[in-house]
């Protein structure tokens, strides 16, 4: 249907989806660690708000629980944990030189186009009001992966990983109004455990190779000397 | 029904117990006891399913049919034998490498945690919970891979975590798409992820969405199976962790990941007219098979070499499941069993071999047969078994796969045979000096319990000569379920 | 006939009010930075003073140097005539194509750059090359933002686009929001405000626009300064009237025109405050960071286009 014919709430949902995509781009371009964590937290907040709005518009109360879970986990708990880790590891003042930021951003834009292309068959089948946002959710997933690829610091890669999970959550919300509660809880639990384990990992990495630069993890190679 | 709940509750209980007493000397024994009880329950469950047919729990969360019941039993069995091996092995490791109490508690509780995740993945009816359990298995073992805290171990664990994590995120997206397609045909929302409901309604699922979903699921679960080019984590994770870890990762996790993939393929085949899913699996499987066989030759670490052998065999199994006919499926199911048994036995032996030589480097391990004959013979026979020599079971399953290939894709038998030959050459090139070379000065035998290895290899030999009736009935039922017709 | 007179009146109003807008901006900035502010009419006094002064020309100045102020002022005035200030339905609306607008701005920039190099001073050449670099990067962004707008309104005509937005009512379009942000960032770059270029700097090595007009004096300088003020007002009116068109007169009646006048005045006052806040919060960037800034603006415009295709069409 025409965009102008959608209700104001539906338009707001799509607008928030666009801003979520924008936060993904901000994360791609952001070289400093603490603002990166903040951008990720904002993405979580926006996702929670979008989910709550979808819950209100489509009358799906279980989505309120999902929104609350996402807010608690991705917008509060995990950024807090990451921030605490960054301070304890003394990397919160580090800057990561992003090589070719403009090229990365353009690569991100082409990924958005690619996700649109991938999502076309799904969008055509869906009758949901949020179906246009499916392409956005795929784009958030792919941008999270791009973030992981273009960064060398372990903490940035973890944020990229969590951003992928954000995109997956969003995909579930906009294509099927969320997954069954038991699955959502399971996924949230997995993400939480993964975040805790990443934290433990940073300390192990710091102890063994004395840096958190993933490029230094290069002893296991195929071509042995 | 109690059997099914017990299968899950025992490892769960084990996690809690081990978190408290995992560092004590009895922890190893407790581990063995828990695994033995799990195995007994799994055999009981197998008998129930053999007699009564598929079991569906009241809440419809758990579903046991012919395909997963024997995998449940296999998992419990390999868990038991590895636990038996792990007790003296880890004691030796604690003494030589000075692993602290906290880490031993972690090791034992996560061992049970891993078993729980495996059994949960195998017995669940909910495709979403299957994903949660697979990710849970990764999370349980990631800290165990880095147990030794060397830079290599940390690197291996990081690669494992990140690659498997990102890979399995793709699988979650595939699950979301599957849910999207399923919601339109399932009676209620909560039913839409239940496998038995979906299998019944498979022909109504939207083909385009299912194709997209399968691609993501193949990439996701394929990463955990170790398909090339998503395999990079596998050699590192299997070689840097403690040997019991390598045994259960190679023997069990790869199997369960392939099980997840085949379950989804069953749904996709019901929906799609073409054999797209099968072709994709064949392509990736063949690629993994060939690439791994070539990489085998370059390896300098014995565990890395055998992990490439695992990749190769998983590639072969994926290829066979991809072909899809009854003979190929029967062969693949048999191969899952024998590979799991043989590979875990090999890793146990390799663990002892590296303890004897003090290193995992192939060129430093020599003369095992002179130092400790049981280990030397175990390694030799294990390699012979995994390379596909008759009369071992691996030969039978590989033969079945070759026959199936010759029937439907005759010109593909050439790369298969070439790959088998390359892998065979690679394995023996490295094994021969290890077993028969001159032992270096001062090499002493270690305290080793080779009984589980002999039992497992004996079982593989038995399967190679004559598959026992109950097993063949199982395989036949599973084959009918997966491919739609019987091989016999 | 009366419509043409109204169009002329609107253009004259535009030109006359541009220095007032700059006075307002300067005043707000001084207040925000806790300084004593000049009077609101100060820019008029400055222009008057410059017009009365004698022109000093270098010996080597060619016809380009002498004609540039008139060309620049002329092009800017034509642009001012195109942009809908108070009413949308004026006769000039027929040629109010946004690409024409961009082309005229390019013309003005081209001649200013040539004039900067004409005398042969070092600073002039430096300013010209810097301005050309910024212009080369800013123009695609501007066009992309405009195309996003054009795709929604199905036209590149400014009046028609404004009418379209007005008729759609309150619609939360993500593409518009991104395009507006991109346009605002480009406006800052093109009019030479902080963080791209500090308009109040006296240090020649930090200048971009000022460096090009360093050699001008008297009425030439007056015309160029005035053109700069009109350009700033044009960009602000574009942002205000294209993205927030409520209040603009759709019919050429007396009440509607009065409402339109008040509406645009209010919007410009508000936008002025926004601009000043942005300038106070931001620090001037090194020249080598300007491409990154404009790259980000390009991303915003591109996102506007992409979200239009993905979110707003289809279904």
C-alpha cells in the first residue's frame, strides 16, 4: 500500500527501522570504543521501542515482553558489561584507526541494496504491515558482519557480533511478530552467556598475547614454516 | 517417556554437581558414573522406541523417532568411553600442566553441559530449540578449548567462538525464515516450529522462502559440520583443546550438526519439487572431501591431521545425504556411527601418544609400537579403520556411498575415489614413522586404559563384517524416514 | 499581471531580508557565546559602507575579476527568484527546477574560483582549490538529497514538490528525514559555515571562501558579500519550506500571503538558532577531514534514497 495511506504508527515503525539502520552505519564509522558501545546501546533502545510499537499496533502483547527483554539485555546489561570490561582492560580511551571509512560506508550502502534484493521474495509473500522492514533487518545483520570484518580490536568484533544478534531479533519481529516465547528466551539466554564468555575471553587474550588486537592471533596457520 | 526426560536431566544434574566437586580426585569417577547412567537410559529409550515407534512428549517439545534415537545412544556411548579415558588423562594433565582447581571444575561441569546440549539438540521437536541447543554446545565448549591458556589455545578458542557464532547466527536467520513460511500453514503459532507438524505439512510450505531458509541453514549448520569453506575453526579447536574435548567434538558435535541439517533438508525436500537442497549438500560435501584430503598432507600436528580427516568424512556424509536415495542414506547413517566411534577412539589413542612423546608434533612422535604396544597398535588399527580398509565398518559405508554415486552420478565416483586415495596416502605417510620409527631416548609408557578404544574399534569391526539386526532395522527405519524408500 | 508583480516583490523581499537574517544569526551567536552583540541592522550598514567605497583593482586584473561580482550576484538573485519563499504558485514556479538551482550555484562558484586565481596571489589560488574540492564533493550529496525528494514527489520542480508535501499531511518519511539531514550538512559546507569553514576568521591559511575574495573591495565586495548572504538564506528557505512547508501560501490571496510571510519568518528564526547551536557546538575541522564529513553527508542522502526504495515503495 502507499506509504501515505499507512497509519501514523506504522509510519513511525518504519521510521524507527530506518534509524536503527542508521545506528549500524554510525557503528561502522566510529573509531572510538566508548561511543561505539553507546551507539550499540542506542540501537538496542530503538529496537525495543520499535518492538513495543509493533506490539501496540498489531495487538500482540507477547511482543512487549520481547521488547522488555531486548531492552534489558541489549540496551542495558550488555553495554554496561562491555563498558566495565573496557575500563578494566584500560582500552576505553583507545582509538581504532578505521582504514578507508568512506569505502566502508559505501560498502555498507551496497549491502543495504543487496539485502533489499534478497528480501524481495519474502516481502512479496508477507501481508504484515512491517514487511518493508525485513530488508532493513537483513541489512543490519550484514552490516554487523561488515563491522566484524573491518575491525581489529576484539571488543569491536564483539559489538559487531551483538549487532548481528540485534538484526536477527529485528528480523523475527518484523517478519513474524516474534518467535514463540520459549525460543526467544532461549536465544536471549544464549546471547547473555555469549557476552559473559566474551568478557572472560578478553582477559585470557590479554594474558596470553598481551594485547586485544585480533591480528596478533596468528600462530595457527596452514602454511607452516 | 521418563527415559527421555532422564536423558536430559542427568547431564543437567551433572553440571550442578561438577560445579561443586569438579576439582576433586573423585570428579573423574563421578563423570564416568553419570555417563554410564546416561548410556543405560539411552539404551532403555532405544528399546522403547524400537518396540513402540516414535515418541512424542505431552508438551510436544520432545520427539524421538528412528533417526535420532540411535544418535542419542551413540552420543551417550561415546560420552561414556571418553569419560573413562578422560579420568586418568586429565589427572596426568593436571600434574604436568598445572591446571588449577577452578579450571577442572569448569572442565567437568562443561563436559556434562556439552552432553546436555547434545542430547537436547537431538531430542527436541522444536526447530528453534534445536538452534538454542547447538549454540549452547558451542558456548559450553569454547572455554574448554582454551583450557591450557597458551596463545595457540586462546587463538583457537577465539576462532571457534567467532566463526561458529557468526555461522550459527545465519542458521538463526534461516530458522526465522522457516518460521515465517511455517506460520502460514501451521494450525497455531506455537505449532509452527514443531518438526513433526512441519513434516506433515511440508508440501504446503512456500518454496521460495524455504529455498532461502535452507541456504542460510546450510551455511549456519554447515559451519558447525565443518564444511569447506566454513571449516577454518575446526582444525584449531580440535587440536588445541584437551584430547577428551577433541574426541567428543569430532565424534559428537559434527554428527549432531549434520543431524540438524538433515532434519531441515527433510522439510525442504517435502516442499521443493527440485532436489536443490540435495545438490547444495552434494556440492559442499564433495568440496570439503577433496580439500580436506589435500590439506591432510601438509599437517605437522597429529591432532590437526586427524581433524582434517574428520572434515573429510563429514564432507563425505554430507555428500551422501545430498544424493538422497535409500542406499546413499543408509550408507551415510552407517558412516555417522562408525566415524564417530573410530574417530573418538583415534583421538583417545592420539592423546596417549602425545603424552608419551610429550608433544603433538608429528615429526617428534616416533616408535610408539616399541614404547607402548597397545597405543601403537591402537593408532595403527584406528588409522586403518578410518582410511576405509575392509573389513572395518568405514569400508562398508564408503562402499555403499560409492555404489549410490555410481547409480545416479557416475562421473562423480572418480573424484570420490581419488579423494579417498589421497587421504589414505596422507594418513599413512604420517602414521607410519610415528608407529614404526625409532623411539627417541627416554620415552616411557604412560598409564593408559585402552579398553574403551578396543571396544570401540571392535564394534566398528563388527559393523564392518555384519551389521547386527537391531541396528540395521534402525538404519532402515531412518532411511525410510529420510529418503522415502527402503534400501533392502 | 499582478502575479508577476508578486513574484518580483517576493524576489526583492528575499534580497532585502538576507542581510537581516545574517544579522539575526550573528546576534544569536554572540548571545550564545556571551559576547556583546552588534545591532540587527549592522550588515546593512556594512553593505552601505562598502558600496560607498572606492574600488581598488590590481593591475593584472582581467575582465573575469571585474565581471565576477556581477555574475555571482546575478546568478544568486535568479536562484532567489526560484525558491518559494512566501507562496508556491507564482509564475516563476514554472522554472523553479532544483537542478537549475544547483547549476546556477555551480556557475557562481566557478566564476568565484576563477576570480580567486585571476590576480595571481597565493591565497587566492589556495582558496579556489579548496573551494573546488569542497564543491566537487558537496554537489553529489546535494543532488542525491534532491533526487530522494524528487522520487517521492515525482518531480524536480520545487513548487510542485512543496505542494506535494503540503498535500500529504503529516507523514513520517524516513527518506525525507535523511535527505534533510544530508541537505543541512551540505548547506553548511556550501555556505562556508563552521565546521567546514569559519566565516569570521582572519587567518588566511584557514580560509576557504574568504581567501578567494580577499582581493575584492568597494562595490565588488559588497555584491559578493550580499550574494553570500542570499545564498545562506536560500539554503535555509529550502530546508524550511521543502521539508516543513506548513504555512506557505497556496493561493495568492492577501490572508494566505500574510500567513505565509509570518510562517517563513518564524521558520527562518528557528533555523537560525539551530544553525548557531550547531556552529557553537562544533569545532572547525581540518581541511583533510572535510571529505569525510561530506562522505558522511553522502551516506545520509544515500540512506534517504535507499530507505525510500526499501520502506516507502512496494507493497
